């Protein structure tokens, strides 16, 4: 049975994907295809390269991603993300989809064409970072003279990208809604509004997954809580372990239904 893993966007909360993947691997689950958007594209790239979830967490903690960002001296964003290219090339030096151990599919949005684009061949690092270009925060990433922004704008859980390539789909969703403290900053208003807009389009994609892992505790964390990486990792891991019997049941069901 071919197993697909789909990883949502969600900013810093995407670190929970790594804890989720660790728990799944401990259950003996291996992935034949990975699709990711935004933070899910980063987690997916590290795992597809062959790093363990623990190693991937250490890379994210030690790389100080935010330190590599620079102000964008134009009106298309507050920060430039392309300054982080060399950082990721340090960990994925071949910089190609073909060099990965697991096939990876990354979703970004062509800002001018208004359509999602799936990157799965050729250059890797720039498409992964393009998938993370949150509109208004990051300047769009230029690839082949096309401007790309965060894949979550149109598809924050890209199940459709691999649904015909696999027999069983696990969706890891970290863009969780829940009650939060009153919002008191412009950044908070933008962040919450984007989460709400993205969430409304994602629920229908849950139905295409055999298993959806969505730790409710993640609602208590913000998309910029990168300093709480260990907590986010632990939340993803513990919640997935608590789902072990449900996941096993879903696998058994899918096996019975196969011709």
C-alpha cells in the first residue's frame, strides 16, 4: 500500500509536523509521497532529504531562520525571504527534487496568474521558500520571471496533488482554529485574518484523507512562536501517539477495502 503524507502551512506551528512524523515512524509508517505547503514544505523537504524528525528540529532551532531575513526595500513586502536560500542549501546541498529520498511536491501560488503551481522537479530550495512567502509580510519570490507567494493562499492542505499517486493519505494539519486571547496588534489582526481565510477552504480537503491529524492544543500557539519549537514538536508527537489505535483502525479498513 502506497502511503502519502500531506503537510499544511501554519508558520511556526508547522514544527508540530515533525513531532507527528516521528510518532508515525515509530508506528512503522513510511511515506511514498509527500506534499506540502509553506511550513509543511520546509518540514517535508527536510524529511524527504533523509533527516530524522529530531535532526530536522535541531536544524530549525540552530539555523535561526529569522536572522537570515532582510528588510525588503520596496512596497511588495516587509521582508525578503530569498536571503535564506544559502541557509537551506547548507542542509540540502544538491538543491534538487530529484536528489531527495522521498518524492516531494511543493505548492506555491503564481500571484499574477492567480493559480497554484506544483513544484516537483528541478531546483528545490527556491520553490520551498516561495511556498512560504506570506503576502504582505514577505516579498514575492521570483522564479523564471514569475512572482510566487505562499501556497496556503489557494491550497493549504494539498491533498489533490498526490491523491492519485497513493492508496492511503495522512493529512497533518497545524493551522488550528480555537479561542485566543484578545488581539492587540496589527500583526495579530493580519495573522488571525489569514488563518481564518485559509481555514475556510481547507475543511473540504479533510474528507479526502484517510487520517487527519490536527492537534487541538496548537490553537494556543501563534504562527510566529518559533521560540516554542520544542513545545510544538512535543504537542504533535504526543497527540499522534494518542491516536495510534484510530490510525491502525484506518489502515485495517483501507486494507479490507482494497480489491
